[in-house]
C-alpha cells in the first residue's frame, strides 16, 4: 500500500489532526491533492476529509484539481461516514463527475444541485417527498445537477440498512470505458449500475472531467466524512492538451490554424482519431459564444479540380455537422471547399500530398 499525499489547498487557514490512514493509489503521475472550495470542508488527515460538521445549513465540497480521462477505466474505493443520527439526520453526499469544479446548493441539494453538466452518484439519507425521495436510505445516479428522482438516470435503490450508524461504509465506484458501464457498490455489494455513453450523452464528447465529493445539511444535520482508500484512473493527457493549446492560442490571436483532423481516403468520413481534437474545438467555441468559425477544406491535386473542390467542400461540411452535434449553432460555422488550391508542399510526393490534404480554421468576431 502506497501512502497518499493529498494536500488540501484551503481558502481559510484550518487546524488539522495528525490521525492518518493508508491508501493505495495507482495510475497517478503526479499527486497534487484535493482543493477545498467550501469553507465547511476540513482536512482531517492525508486521506480523510470532513465535508460537514453536525450543524444546520452546512455544505462542503472537495475536488481533485486535475482532470481525468473517461476514455479509460476508473476505479475508486472510499470510506464514507454519514453520521450518527438516523431519524433526524440529514442530508447525505454526492460523488461528482463534471468538467468544472463547482459547488451546488445546500440542504436537499446535497451540494450537487445545479452543477451541470455532471454525473452525480447520490447517497441520500433524508426523505424530501416533493423530489421523489423514498423514506429509506438509498443510492441513485443523477445527471446535470437535477436532484429530482423522477428525472434521474436510475431510480433510487434501497440500501436495506441504516447507514447513519456512526460507522464507515466502503463505497466503490467503477467506470468501464469500453462497455460504457458505471457501477456503484456499498460494503462489498453492487447497488446500482448504469449503461450509458456518458462522455457523449452527458458531456457532449468531452472525455476529460474533474471528480469530487459534496455534502450538505439543511434543517436537519449530521457529520459527513470521506476517506480515500484506493484510486485508479488515467489522468487527462497533458500532451494532447498542449497540442490543442497551441491551436487555441493561434485562433484567439486571429491566426489561421491547421487541425490534425483526418478523413478516410477519398471520403468525407472523419477518422476516430479526429474526435478528440474536434471536441476540444467545440469546447473552445462554447467558451467564446460571440465568435464564429471559418472552416477551409483542402485536397491534393489528384482527381481533378472539380472533384477536389467538391470533396473539400464536403469535408469542411462534415466538421460543421460534427460541431453542431456538440451544441454549436450552425450559423456560427462557415464551410468553404478550397480544393487543390494553395498547396503547402509539393504534390509530386506522397508526403507532400498528405500535407496538402488538410483542414484549416479561422476564429473571428463578426462586425455588428
């Protein structure tokens, strides 16, 4: 077992205890720690955090500050402590996947309500009848900060026991990227599973997200703590990020940038290797809602000028179709086929022709 060094970056100076536990961490290149984004969360040890004290209207949320890649598997085991009061104890905690580190509303929101886009694995110990809560302690998988169980990704599953029992309970969360299956277990028993392409359906193709844990109390309260025991995931690719960062910098400097986007030979079908870059481009466009994008398609000189112009136009339009599926309005995207004009290399060699088959983009703000 390898000792975890999880340094809490606090907004306020807080005293901590020296009580520690041991955790096994696999798949982390650099451990930088958990960031505290609520004044109620407190570091108890290198692996353990108190999310809320046993007091009314408290909320605490912690996040790991580096994104993880959901195109690879994720496996976490953590001990959760839901307090010592049953009948008048509230409200629970939520494990969160989201592309942004955010804190939701307290009380029945459990620090998750309003965090969107997101997946939330809720452990709920208090019944709020108007949002479909059952009377028993339960686990459910929610989406986009919506805590109403009528809109959840799964129904609330009964735990069959009181978990506000002054005991730690082992929560296990796994994500199988190939099968697109999210599973949640408690104390060695699988409780709920979700078969869904969450990268595409929830995060609109963005596979890199933060993870964290939130908790809250309201008119009733309990102490809520979490200790990380085992974590295994693939960090987001720093190399891939740095490549697109250069493209992003060029676009924001009003320069034409060349994408690495590729098509199947002689076709207008994007290769799967292109999706990641285009997802990054869509994310940039969402951050710049007032900007428009020109997309220029180019070919080599094989096939004749008319055919090349037609092919390049179709390929540029394929990017418009892909980006629009990611939520970018079509009227912000202009596709232009340039054919075999403006070669950047000689068409006399295979390598030169490959360089000439390219997509260039230009980001601009239209005149009022």
